[in-house]
């Protein structure tokens, strides 16, 4: 290093550099470079700063100071104003250009206002002190600088941490968005494969429920439009009783998934209509709600739905299954599901051999009021049916023979022979000719026809 003040006990170049590297932010000590052409000033500053948690570096002129700064980092520079070759104002201006983060303090024994203004403008000094300085004031200034630098370093660290966390959060959001898009694509593909089932699923159903519903509807004997209608009727009844949103949602989903427990049953069992089952077969069939309850057990958020499905065959008088619950012991959702389920099955011809009109289905359920069904829920059913989008017959169906067939009766279903040949289309109004023709057909083919007609 170039000649530093000889009268001041100073360290060698290597020692100064090593100490500068080992100190600073790690030790919390403020690194101070003092530049003054008077050795007595440097000695005084060294004595003052040695015991105040500062690291002192001396330089006897501006050129020595700049040379030192080329290889050493400092926090504060204290410079005299009047020095040979380069004034303090010129020196601090150069420091401001090369090391803008340093804190620059000017010591001046002169009252020359113009010199101080030059130093402020050119060197962009932070403080200036008059010689002779006050030790207390100088130490206080340096402690304030130390605290400010410490806060700035902490702020930079926090900003860096926030930026790193923001980048991490952005990455997580991007990956999450990719997963959501992938799941959405898979769900849309699954729905497109099931369009033949003519399902109409409400947009607010969760993806988990859609998966369960799709699994049910993969079986041609389950799900489909019937399940959608039951779910919607459950919703309408739940809203009519002013239940909370979660309860309404659970009851609607229970209606949509009421056949979930049948998804694993053999097709031969499912192809048989309920009204054609014997007592043993019906007992086995009625176990499907318990199987659904077990299937939904891992889904913690669907326990309300699982409970409603499990108790859908409990009778109001306590003679149902699986728990033989009665009246208010039966969950409200299960009582609603029982009414909605059997009404829809009745009008679709799945509860009895014939399809019923709205009035006919209501009469059938009311016959079992307070035995199978809750009378309070049945009383609200007529009020909500106008809001249910459903095609129903204008009158009840009945099955007649050719001997019972009369002129003017309307055929409610296509009429086929045993070879699946269409004899008469749905909606045909019988005349003397068509009645006689069917009677002749039976005599020739020795085949009794089941003819479905609408009651008058």
C-alpha cells in the first residue's frame, strides 16, 4: 500500500484486507476509513473508535484512501476537507461515484460555506462536522449510521426472502394450475364418453361426486336421467323446508347417488324390476344402501351424503331397514329421499309394472303416509312438482288384454309380438278394426298380448 501516516501504528496491507473480510456484517462492527493528512487527527480518531465496536482504518491522503478502497469494503468514510493534491470534497465526490453505498462524513475546520456546499453537491456527503469535533457527537453519529446500515441490511435480506418466496409461490401456483387443467381435461373426456346416457349434472357438483355418478352410470341399468330427476326433486323439497345450503347439497347428492351400492351387483340382478322380485331377492336388493355407506366411508366430506343414502329404506313406522328407525330418528334427508325416489320411480314405471301420472303417483305415496313416508314431507310434494322438469303421462297406465280392449283407448307403449315385430305404435287410438285385428292375431299365433293403455 502507498505511504500511510507513519506516526500512526497501522497494520500491513495483508492484515488490513484479512480483517476487512473477517469483519463487517458477520461481526456487526462498523468498518470506518479515516482520511486526514494530520497524523494527530488519525491517532485521536483511532483512540476514540477503538473501544466503541468500530473497526478503524487510517489513510494519510485521498490517493491512499482510494487505493485502500480498491481491495477493501468499508461502511463509513470520514474525510478531512483541506488535504494536499486532492481536497476532501473532490475525494468524496470520487468515492460517491465508485462506492455509492458508503456513508460519507466531512470534517472541516474552516467556515468556508462555499467549500461545504461543493462537498455536499459533489461528494453527496451525509453529514459534516466541524473541527475540533465533539467525541460524543461523532460516536453518536456513527452509532446512528450503524443502526441504519443494520436496518438496511435486514431490509435487503427480507426483500430477498420475500422475492424468493414469491418465486416459490409462483412456481407452486403454476404447477397447481397445470394439475387443475389436467384433471379438468380428464373429467371432460369422461363426460364425453357418457353423453349417450343423456345425463344432466348440475354445474356446482364437485368433481368427486361426478366421478361417483359416472361410475354408476357406466352400468346401463343405473343412474342416468332417473337419478338426475330424483336428485333435483330432493333439492326442491329440501329448499321448501328452508334447510341450510350444506344440507340441501347433501340431500341432492344423495338423490343423485341413491343407487351407488348397486354399482358392483351382477347385471342379471339389476335387469329384474323391483316389482318382479320375490321376498328374498328384495331383501338382498335392499342391502345396497349399506354397501354405498361403506364405499363412501373414506370420503370424510361426504359422510352426510352417506348417512342419508344408508337410511333411505327406513319406514316412518319403524318397520324399515337397516336400523328400524322411526319418525324423527330417521335423518331428514333420508325421509326426503324416500319420497322423491319413489315418486320418480312410480312415474317412470320402475316401482310398479305400469307408469303413473303425477296424480296417480301422489295417490300411491299418500296411501302409505305415516307408514312408509313422512306425511309432512308428502304434504309439500305437490307444491314443488311444477318446478321439476319431467315428462309424465297425462293419465295412469294399465295393462289390458284384447278382451278388455275397447274402442277409443290410447296405446301408451309400442306394442310388439314375441319376435319383437312392431304391431302398433305408442299413441295409437283403437278402432273396431284394430281391436278385431289384435284378437285375430292372438287366435292365430296362440300368443297373449300385454297391452299398455292410458286410463280415461
